[in-house]
């Protein structure tokens, strides 16, 4: 039996390779993938060759070993069914739907402890967005929005839109989003933003934003994020810029503004919260909130994994059309 796996083999070069499907070891299971979600921001860096190769791919995900040098497999949002188990694994797992932080691949081996059971009422498509929701929750938890605050979110890709959807549930003073793509600005309004503007028409709030999220992936946006943030405000940087550098104007009002700039990344929880929060509690919250997200507005394309090269071309060249792309795996 042969499976298929996506490989990034060079800048803007993607191959789908046939691979033998392995038998599980004594303590392993084999999962047949049904869906996997492209993490557009991170995977576009890998696709472009803009991810730093001197860092591990992701030390918190066992399936992502090695670094980010070509050729490599990547991805971390796979939904599938357990189709075979090793001798030492409980056979009752057969047929279970599971989520795994695993690259785009039609079949893979895993230890049961690395899999997360999917609630019966959560569809495959929705389950594939679990990392997106977890990331958005982490941003909001790090930002700590307060009642009546003015909040600005730069970037309305999938993570930005879900972050906006979460923030819209708070009793904020205002919620403004900034994005270059008109279609994404319209989606943000549907997701609960009060105002959606392009970067070139962004007007400063009267007193500035209390809390600003930079989620665009564009280093130049960080300077704009600092510029719209008021005295003693907070800027949460959720973007990963890879090898791109940010050029900041810190010689003007920033010098006296006492603005707090903080990085936020989902692999860790704020130490100030770690006494009460761990990843299991955050995962539970992510499942709960996934239920209400209007995913049909987010998922713009479902493509067979054999068309992986086309998927990344769409993300690169058609940002007004492609928001969230899911890979499907047919009967493989």
C-alpha cells in the first residue's frame, strides 16, 4: 500500500511523493488522514525559503524533527482515523477519529499519547482548525483586553480573523482591524469588528489604541502598530517574520510612550498564568470555542493533497481569494 506526503524541496517548490505505508510498531498506531489544514502564515515562510534554518522546526511537536532546511515535510494540523494498532496498543482505538500535530501526509505513525480524540459533534473540517483556535486564544490571553479598551488588530488571515472573532465577544470600546485585502476586511466585519480599514487609510484613534495585535506577518506593520498605540499601551506580536527583519522608528514618540511590546507564540503559556493554565486546559477551551466559529466563511478551498503545489501558489498569488485551504485525502 502506498501513501502520499507533501515535501518542500526548494523556494516555491513543492512535491507530493509516494511513500510506502508502514506497519505500526508495538506501541504505535497508524492513522489514515482525512483532512489537514495549511497554516498559511508559517507555511508560506517555509514555502518561500524565508524560515530560519538555524532553528529546530518545532521542539514542541514530535513529528517535526530536524530543522527548516530543504527538503522537509511541514504542517501541524492533521485529522484522521486510527486504522491499525501495534501489539501493545488497546484495539478499541481502531476507528477513532483523532487530531495530530503532524505534517501533510496520507498515513502516519504515532504514539497514542500524541493524539487527541475529536468530539463526536466536531466535523473533520472544524477539527483541522484546532491549532488556529488555540493560537488565537493564546494571543487574547496574552493581550488581556479590558472593558472599554480600544483594540486594533493588524492582519486578517485565518488566525487574525479568529482572533477578531474572539475579541468581538468582549465589551470593548472599539475593535478595529487593518488588512490590505478588501475581502478579508469584509469578513472581519462579519466576524464582529467595528471598523475595517486598509493600512494606507488607517486613522489613529483619538487617544490611540490601548491594545494592538500585530498578526499580519509583515515586519513593516509592526512600526504602524507601535504608531497607533497610546501611552502605556500594549502591543502583542503574534507574527513570525522568519528571516525578515523589522525596521522600527523608535526615536520619536515611542521613546516616551512606555509602550509594552510582547511576543506571543502558542507553544508556551505566559508564566504569569501557568499556575492555573496548562495546555490541556487551553485545548479544552479551544474545542469549546471552535463550535461557534463560522468555518464556511474561512475555508475557501478544499483541494486533494495531490494538488499541494497549486494550494501554495493560491496562497501566494491570490490572497483575495484564498483564506483557509484544507487538503483532502480521498480514499488513501
